[in-house]
């Protein structure tokens, strides 16, 4: 019996797979033959994975149910790939599987839809920032204010700041 240790990031631990002899695989299959598919899968994990009890069950408890089921499926596939006699049909399916599944295609389509939404949002933000700026209207000075400014500027004036206001002292 050999052990293969593979790091699984979702579990944040190493999974230690046992590589069984063909005779021990046959005895395991005969022992687990009358179980339901789900119980069969869990029993295979208990018998083939060396560190199920101490490390993996604790990591699976901390995960959501959906994520834990995905990890269990991945570990079961690892068991089958290292011990083909457990489920030869699944081993053949995994060996000849395409790289992209239907689920992956749906995820890619979802990502492209999200990507297009993000692009639209960024384009609208860009358009808002780079719109041609409208010129502000210049307020016209009344004739009375203009004459007052002309009179003040012609005399000697001293500007002083008092309480955040400018005052003119003309001589």
C-alpha cells in the first residue's frame, strides 16, 4: 500500500490517498456492494483516504453544504483515479472527459454577462467624467457697481482684511 499526499486548497489540508492492491479493492467492493450510491461514496472515502477522521471532517464541517459536497466529489474522483477498480466506469469517464463541462460553459457565459455589465458601467462613468464642460455664465456687473469700482481704483486704496472680509480704505 502506498500513500499519495495531495494538497486541497478548499480544505486547507493535505489529503492522503491510499493506493490499494487489486485484491484489497475487490474485497472492499464486495464489502460495500449493498450500499446506496451516496453511502458507497462515503464508505470508499473512509477506507481509501488515510486522514479522513482527524483533518478532513473538521475542514468539511466549516464549509457550506454545497462546497463540502463538491469537495467530497473531488476526493472521491481522486480515489477512483488512484484506484480504478473501485468504479471503472467513472474512471473511464474521468480519463476521457473534456476539459470544459456544461457547468463550466454556463459559468463562463455568466462571467461574460457580468463582464459586459461592468464594461457598460465603466463606460457610463467615463462618459460622465469626460463630458464637455459647459461654460459658466459670466455675471454682468451693473452700471452702478462698475462706476464705483472705477472710482475706487482711481484713488489710492488700501485693502485690509477684517473678519474674513476685505475692506477698502481710500485716501
